[in-house]
C-alpha cells in the first residue's frame, strides 16, 4: 500500500460527482496554445484563481497560487509558474469571502479508524492554529461504509451521532458529510483535506482540496482514478526543471518520453527514439573515451505528435544552451520507426530549433540526424534544408548510415 496524490482537478471532479454539484474548474497543461483554448469560454468581466496542480503542499505560501485575476492575466501567471519548473495548472472561479468564513476539514485513514480533523480557523495559517483543531475518531468497529453506506448508517446510532456532531460543527448538511464518507470509502482515499472550506448563506465552497489514495485500491475503484492520475511535487524530486517538465508531459501522453541529465556541461546532447539506440550510442561514446561528454539520456518514441515533440525539444535545447562545454552537438537519431511519423515529429523539432536558432548559431552547435520510418523522405528533407539554411548542419542520413558512425562524426566535431 502506498499513498499517492491526485491532482486537485481530478479529485474535485470525482468528489463533486458524489455531492451532485457542478464543477467548473479547468485543467491546463503546458501551458500550450492548444491547452489555452480551454480558457476562451471564460467571462471577461469575472475574476479567477490559477494554481499549480501537482501535489504541492503550502502552495499559497510558496507563491504558487494567483487569486482574483482577469482572464487576460491567466497566461502570464501560468508562465511564471512554468518558469519555476511546474507544468500542470488549475483555473477556477474566484469566490470572494472573508477570512472568518474559512474552516478546516480533513479525514485520515488510520489503524484505529478514520480520524476527522476540523477547525473554525482554516486558511493558510492553519498550522499556527493547531491548538484550535478538534480531532474526532470514528473507530472501524462503528462503521460499515460499503456502497450501500447511505442506507446502513441510518441503523448505526453511534456513527449517526458522529455524523451529526461533525456536520453541525462545520455548518454543512449531514447528507453532504455522508457523501464525503462515501467518497472516502469507495475511492479508497487515505487522506482528504479541504482548506479552506467556506460556508456562507447555505452555500458550501471547497476552495482547496488535497486527496491521497491507496494505490493498491486501483483494481477495486469503479469510475474513479487510475495510476495515470498520480502526481508528485516536482520540487521534491531533485531533478532539473527540464526533467520535471518532461515527466509531466509524459503523464498526459501515450508516447514514451524520457529525459535524464547525465552531465549538465556535456558536449554531446542526444534526442533518440528507442532505448536500444541510446544504449548503442552510449557504448560507442564510452568506447571512444567520450562517455563523460554525454550530457543526457533521452527517448522520444511511441508516435508523439508535433506539439509533444516541440515541447520535449524545448526542454532539451534549454539544457544544451545552458551547458558550458566549448563545443556542442545534438544527435537526433534512432532506428527505423514502425509507427512514429518522422515528418510529424521533425515538424515539432524544427519549430523548437527555429525559436532558438540565433543562440544555437552563436554557440556553433552542429546537429547530426539519422532516422528512418513513415514519411522519412519528407522529414529528412525538411531537416536537411533547415540545418543547411542556418549553418547548423552536421549531417542528415537515413537508416543506411550506421548509428555508431553518426556518433563518431559528432565526436570528431567536438575534438
């Protein structure tokens, strides 16, 4: 059993279904131009909240939430978060309220049962008000919270009394609280936190929701989360911003996208299709005594689309241009693809190269390409024409060129 975090967007969609409440949040990845189109329906006269949605704790104190901003400023706010290494964002309506309206509510699964935490003093300063948090334990022996829970609890006076006590304290209906418990059980939730919970004029708002689930419950969950939904705080991984971005990109793609930094100041940067190509290249570089010059391990395969390839290449170029090596090469190589469209992926690569062409020229970067697969003739011609035009050409070949020979060409350049 492992506790895994769900994105707030995913958690709210699931919970709001249990509560029979509409949810209008918008999940944004990237933020790419395609994703930003989701913001078009937003009312231009309303204010909104945008926040990082990657399982990050204490977002407000880390400056990872922007509140009361117009639709015109959402893109800028997300760009600032992106510069800090984040790539998943949540946009919601801004709900005006006073601090006195903010309450705290949490549930945690323990051996003894479900521990409920609640306080009339919620919000960003909840930690300063720990002494004002009430704890109430609902022992396992008091509960039988199956899918028929709503029918059963009426016959369990002890549990029913607990429900009434908690609901009265929070100012919400007993029915809503019962639905919280139903969600908690049926979705195999280990931890749920709402902070703040705002109750005003018979309206209930779950402004911030954090949910962790038991990963071993995936098989039993029906119409809920899957392992693909799990997120981890990128700032806790020890990885570069570029590596973190690719991890998030992979979570929302059917393609295989991997990027690991080996030597940030290396000379040989690679963008390879397939793990076999990466091993072959690495072996040849080490055999030639240039293993330490390999800057990264990379894999883009499984038929990524142009936008995914563009975003991936942007991260790789960010690493390349930051390297302090005196001479640098970029190897775009792989075997003969069965499904990955060479023309489509090269279109994304060329878009990224085009945006950084002046910096690449200034650093005298040379690009070496070896690729085969669907639409390879058009793709290789596009690549060759571009590299020749901007003096980035190291060489462009199809699968008739031996992969190890491409590595040797790159090594000869950096000598």
